[in-house]
């Protein structure tokens, strides 16, 4: 069972950090393009608001635009996100930020008042059927990743430590077996270690790839890279070819490079 207090406190921390970051930005920075196709900084803020409004039971606004025709919209979730983006796009930055504050404050109050049985109840999540608690950990991951998108867009690095970052790595870890075993097609018997500075992750391929606490011997390949590069590769935010100079390999370098090039599992 996931730690409710840790997740809710991390959301509060992350929303406070996003508030501080967005408050610092001037008009030009709010209009800066981000690593996400078609989205500027203001659009990320709109997306974050929209998701929390959706989780509060609010209906999705109809922007009146055919958002399904946008090249970066691939499914119903993407279309819903885009309706929120369009809805907030013409509003002043100050109004968008005020709505972000009001929406996240209301959500935080709701989460803290929610009964335990409801917080841990089965629920449909972006990762499939799981629990509402898992969904909220995914919210930490999503918000933290989008904070990094904003920081990359405006050249203000930071927030690569603390509870939101730790929970985001926890969430990425749930997909790492799939990424190594399926996307990167690491051969059976492979043992892979990721050295991220503050975290070390191990994946063993034994019929099926899975994250393990430790390996029975030396890894087939040890992949060492900054945590920020790792998360951006997993999030599909950077071209792997551009990121590889920041990555080092010990052992089977060809396998390590292939894995590094195929880490993306979300965007």
C-alpha cells in the first residue's frame, strides 16, 4: 500500500514549487516554447489546472476547435488536455496563475479530507487499473516532469531533489522493466544497473525483465547518467543522440547505448 501522507505532502510541495516558479516568470517567459510539441509554458499551466479540475468532477470545456486535428493529439486524453489548453490560452497569465492556485488548494483540501478507504480504492489510472493512491503518485510524477519542462524552456534548472523527485523516480521505476525488456529488447540473462547519482536502479532479465533490489553478480552493463538526463530520456523530452554525451557505459556498451536510446515511455 502506497504511503498516503507522503504522496499528498509531495503534491503540496510540488504545487508550491510550481507556484513559485510561475510567479517568477515574465510575460515573454510565459510564452516560451517548451520541449512538449505545440505547448508553451502557459499551456503546461493550463494542462495542470485542467487535470485537477477533471479529477474534481468538473466538465471539460468545449473550446470549439477541432483539437483532434492537431498533430500532437493522439487519443481522447490528449484531446481533453487540448480543450483545457485552448480554454485558458487567451486568458492573462495572472488569471491563469490565480486559477492554478485556487484549483490546487481545493484539490489539496479534498485529498486531505478523503477517507483512507477512498484514497486506496481501486481506480482507473493513466497506467491502467490500480488504485487512486497510485493515480496520485502519477500526479506527482506528471507535475514534477512538467515543472522540469518549464525550467528547461526558460533556463531555470532546479528541483532535482526532494520528495516530488523521489516519488517521480519511484513511478518511473514501475515502467523500467518494460522499457528494458520490451522497448530495448535486452536479451535474456541481461543485468542492467542505472547509476543516477542519488539513486541506483537494477533490472534483471530472466524470461521477463523486472526491477530488482540487487543483482546476483556484476551487471552486463552499468549505465551512469545524471538523474535529470535519465528522467528526460524516460519522458521523451530529449533526442537520445543529443543526450548520449552525458551518459557513460561500463560493460556491454552496445547494449547500454541501445537501452539509453529506447528509454522513452511517455511524452
